[in-house]
C-alpha cells in the first residue's frame, strides 16, 4: 500500500537538480523523487540484460518490419516545425 512522505530542509542544490531532472523526464517532482529513490534503494529491480532480452522477445513477436529507420525518423520530424 503506497504511503506519503514529506521531505523538509532539502538543500537548494538538491532541489534544483531534482527539479531539472523532473523537467527533463517530463515528470512531477514527486514522481522524479520516487524514481530516484527506487534506483538507489531497489537497484536489482531488473537487470539490464533481462530487460534487453525481453525487448528482443517483444520485437521478435511483431513479425517482419513494415517500416524502416528512415520512416521512423521522418515521422519524428513531421511533428516538429
């Protein structure tokens, strides 16, 4: 069951870095703080090799590619003006 935690007396430099990281990752300060805590306190949540293997399984399940890397790049650029 999730619970709440209030942090007090956070050093200005820590707050500014957390705020910048949250903006970079498009998260709230709360969500970014949780991600930071999880990465330190629960580092074995999933090994990189396991995540990579799962990603490869998912990709293989999609079948043959119907678009190229150039198609993806074009689609990304289409929304930017």
